[in-house]
C-alpha cells in the first residue's frame, strides 16, 4: 500500500495480513509478490525478481551519488583522500566487522573464505577453494586488460 500512512495498530494488522498472504504463496511455490508465476529466485518470479533487482540497483546508485549511507540513508563523511565510502562510520564497522568474523570462522573451520565450501585435502595454507582461487587469478588478469570481473556472490552464512 505505497503512499498510505497507518497508525501503529493498523500497520501491525496490515503487516499481519500481508505476511499470511506471503507465507501462503511461499507454500504453493508461487511468486510472493504477484502470486501468479512460479518462483524463480528469492521467492519471486523472474519478472518480479528483475524489477526488484533494478529498483535496488537504482536506489543504490542514487544513494551513492548523493553521498548517503546505503543502510540508514544518512550523509557519509568523505575520507581525507576524497573517497566516499558506501556506509556511514557506524554501519561500516558493523558490515566489515561481520565480514571479518565470517572470514575467521571459515579459516578456522577450513572452509573457503569466499564461498564457504570445504577446502580440499591438498589446500593447506590457502584461504580460498581451487575454484575461487582460479576466479581470483582470472579477475586479476581481466583487471589488467580493463575487462569487467567475473562475479560470484559472497555467501556470508556458513
């Protein structure tokens, strides 16, 4: 209900109703947003997923251009060298602290620090699995050639 303003009591009721609809759609294996098509990714059909992705990327670009934190939308302090980080100081500590924690949990448990897969027996001393090491090597070469990197999403949970 975009554009509508509810009191706290009514907002809880609306949220409860939408949660029930979303959960019912999830059980049926159809898109949680439109309720028409089968699930493609992240609980959405392909068209809703692509719309959501585009909306999020546009929001991210807009916030970066305006120098606002991607999480709280408060102004971000530029660094002394002029670089404007994507997060305010508070959220930067939170985000990077969480990543650091995941990194060390994975290192201790002999998992790839990027994708979370178990390291092969011959991979002592490596932080990345063979697949991620190869992709990192390839990306280093691609950067030197001015090509875009090959992407693989970081999986924060183990």
